[in-house]
C-alpha cells in the first residue's frame, strides 16, 4: 500500500506486545496536553511549590542565613519544626489542591472527545478491553499528576533526609510513606471520578461542572451540615477531607476532622465503586436500549 | 479450513426483546452481503460478531474463533467501519488513523507509515492533516474506511459504507471495497439496505427478516442458474403469443399487457420466439437475457418465510 502505488496490501510485519499497546494513550495525550499554554503554566507554577519548600528546608543549613540571625542549625530547625506535620501541612495539602486543579483541566477532555463522536466503537473493535481503555486513559492523569505531586514531594523529603540525617528519617519516616501512598490514593480517586463523570455526561464543560459539584459543592454542603447538626460526620461526603483523614493517618498526624480513618476509607471506596459501576455502564461502543 | 463466519444457533436479546433468533449457517464467500429491512438485525449481528453484544444463546465463530470466548483474537483479525460518524474530536486524520493502528498492534513507525498510505489510498492524502470534524460527510466515510483497513485485517465489517455519499463518492467507495476484496485478499461483510451496493460488491447474500435468516444465496450461482431467463416486451396480442410459446414447453409469466418473462427449455432457441411472433403478428420490441435481480431475491425473501443455509 505504498503511497505511490495506491493499492491495498495487508500488513504482515511485526506486532507490539499486547500489554504495551495501552501506552499509546499517554504518549498521544501528553503530546496533546502540553500544547496547552494554560496547562504548561500550571505545571511550572505547581513545580515551583516543592522548590520553595526545598529552599525553606535548606535555610537552617545556610551559614549566611544562620549568621544573619546569629543562631545555629538545630535551633532554626526546631523553630521551623520540620517534621511529618510540616510535610503534611505545607507539602501534602497544597499538592492535593494542585492535583485537583490539573485534573479539572485535563481529566474531562480525556474521555469526552471519544464519547461525543462514537469513538468508542473504533477503540473496542480492536484488541483492546474496556479495562485497558480506562487504565490507558487513567495513566495519562497518573503520569501528569505524579510528575507535579509525589515525585517532587519525595525528592523534597529525600533532600530533608540528606540535610538532617538518618535520625530525622527514623523519627519522620511516615512522612515519606504518606507522601507517596497518600498522593497515589488521591490521584487514583481523581482519575476515577473525572473519567466516570466524563463518561456519564459526555460533554467537557458539563464534566468540569460536575467535578465542581462532586468536590467543591459537596464540601460546602458538608460544612453547612456539620455546622447545622454540630457534627463532623457530614464530612463523609467531602472527598477531599476524607482523603486528608486517610493521609493524616498515614503521616501519623492528628486529622483536622473528627472522622475515623475507617469511615474515610469507606467513603472513598464507595465513591470508587460507584465510579467503576458508572464506567461499566457507560463505556460501551453502543448503548443498548432494552 | 474454517468458515469465514459460522453461526451456531446465535440468539441475541436486549432485555425482553429478541433481536436475533437462532441463526445458523456457514458463510464462506469473499464478500458477504448482509441485507434486510430496517430493524431486521443486521447491525446487531455485526456488533455481536465484534463482541459488542453478548449472545443470549448459541454462538458464532469467525475464522474458527468463538465470539463468546475469543473476542480479542477476533478483533485482531477484523476491521470495522461503523455506520454512524465515528472519530475523535480534535485529532487530525493521520493522527487518528495512526493511533488506531498502534492500538491494533503496529509499532509506532509502521503505524505512521500505514496511516499515510491508508489515507492516500482512500483519497484523503491531501486532507490528512486536517481535523476529522472539519471533513464533509463523504470524507468522514472515507476516514472510517482508512481506520478499518490501516492494520491490514483479514475480514472487514462495513456497516452501510455508502450512507450519505453522492454518486461519484459512492462509486469510489464501492470500487475501493472491490479492490480491497480482490487485490488484498480480504473477506468483506457488507451490511446495507441498498441492494445495488450489495449486488455490485458481494458474491453471497444473507437476508435477515425480523431477526431470522430469511434467505441465504450465492449470487454467483443464482446468476448462473438464471442465465436462460428472458424478459420480452411485445406489441400485439400478448396472450396468444404467450400461450403459443407455452405449448412449445416454455415456462412463462405475463408481467403486463406487453411484457412477459420466460425460461427457454433445452432445444428451444430465441429464433423460435421470433418465428412464433411473426406467425401471430406480434412485434418483439425488446428481448433481454436476465437473471433474477437481487431485488427479486430480496422481495421473495420478504414474502416467503424462512430460508436457511
């Protein structure tokens, strides 16, 4: 089927291994999203945050800075309080917000374009399962969000270990665990929710609106209910807070909401289950009206 | 050698509605036409063979692979051109075709090469860097064909490929399908309600009615079997002329006051007809060798009950 011949010929060359084919999704999508100036700007800004934290961590070890305040490294570290709580409050919390913003920008565009023009029939007429499709699409978000959250977060944690030594690591190892595991939980939740909502509404602006409803309006509603009923239990509908409860338990710091971790896990797992159910119903090449 | 498509008591239900009822048979043709009125179950059959719908009972096999258990293997062998618009918004044609080729297993470099070739082949070479949503309806149909063939399938499912095409584009589409079938050694299953399209491309026809097989016929064999079928237009006493040729042993049927069709038995030739016509002062204005057209076969299938293979 060479261009100059204009005749049809079958393909009899080598094929890629089946499991590697889903990697085409992130390759194409990353190429696409980095064409967006807004996305690029957000990525740069979000990467500046861990850099700023790293600078703050370095200050107690900078001789000029110590001389300026006429103090020593140990005193300064004690003043700043660089422990798991510091990482939770100053690294983890802002990064969860950043991850949400990036998902808000990228997530709905991943699936709606396929669903709006019957693109799923093209995918699923090839050796590609629905699970692989979702994994392929989610891998785009996982890669992008990892690059601006737990990967630089872990680098900052490693930098602190380098500056403070193994004693500090022994005392605060849960911060490292929390950064990686906590952010993975948040990223997977964001992926599932954004893809499921996009699959359900099939329209990018509405998908974004529904993300606001699920994450922000629900949080506002939970706050109102908490105030009204003088409880913290309404927070179970606030996915952000529930992830913070889980992450706080991983960091070993007290959460700001009086909801036990098991309740937070239940809320998150139920949400994930609902998303999987929605995906199973909506990600079909053709909808059947019984 | 296994049949191209083997239907083994295949039934499909959507809720309480039975869409396909116990379809049985083997389809071996190079190009199989799938015909039927709207709602007969053509698209459902194609979708079931693709694994989009689960079979309620029975099964089907494509090149020996069971659609219930070997969907992945089947999808590796087929190309599918859906009936409706199917593309991914925001993508250029070459990028879309390349992505689909990669998902079918072609390495990125080969996928890019094949994407360019496929688009040139279907006549979209000059427009391949345009976004698909900006294409006309005819161009979108051609992109779907490129998507179906880019990975070099063994069997092509074409669902209403000429839908919405103007006559030149329709001709071009049918020509491409014929080329792919003949030069590329690809089996084609063409689902359509346009009899002419099927007649031009296919050598076997499966006609569905109400989810059942109404008729299955080998068009080539039909063409052979009906070679002595003659349609005659006359001026004069048609009835007397018909009776006379009937006495000679011809089977005939009057189609109107000036038209009849007949089958010549062994030993009777056309000159005998002219002779009788001259004797009875009947003018033969037109005489055509004809075979049953697909339209005749289709209409008969719609009137008669079950067919079967």
